[in-house]
């Protein structure tokens, strides 16, 4: 036996067997690494898409909550005054304070009189900020939420 190995208490036959076992062992091939990366990317895209759908749906719900607050403010204003005109809009209700915006950062549209006999209506034009649209771009009308 080698003196260094004897001092360490290692049997040369064991160390040679370990070296042979390690020598035959290889890391992952490039193809295996690419497959693992492809699986991870696929899973992340599915999770990301689902999360984005929930995020967009939450913007619609948040806009409805903001519309509820705006409606309360307009109702209180109309008890003390008359219903503001479309031209005066929410500026008359909020005075010097800035009226709130919808979840996409767009101004609410105030219509007076509202459709179907309502005194007024509050409208958010959705994600695109333009009238009409489908999905997240669809208009959200307070008069249709009751």
C-alpha cells in the first residue's frame, strides 16, 4: 500500500473502484437539458396565461367597485342638488377633486339622462378606452349592473 493511503486509511483497491465508477459516469446530454428547458417553459406559459386571465378579470371587478363608489357620490350629490348634465359630468360632483379613473386609467363617462329611464349612467370603455369592444375591451355600464 501507498504510505499516504495507509495514513488516510484508504485501501487502494477501493479508491481504484471508485475512480472507475466515476469515470464511466457522465453528465446530462445537451438534448436532455433542452427537453427539461422545454418542459419548464411550457409549464410556465400555461401558468402565466392563467394568471393573466385572473388579473384581467380582477380589473373588471375593481372597475365595478369604483363605479359603485362613484354612483354613491352622484346619488348624494343629486339629493342636495339636481342631476348634473352630461356636459358637467363628474366634475360637478367631485368639484376640485379629480374624479376616479377605471382600472385601466381611463376616465369614467357620465351620461345624463341614462338609458331605460335611469336618471344617469356611468360608463367605463374597458381596456381599450374606446366605445364598444369585446372581452376586456367591452364597455362596462353601471345601468346594466343592477
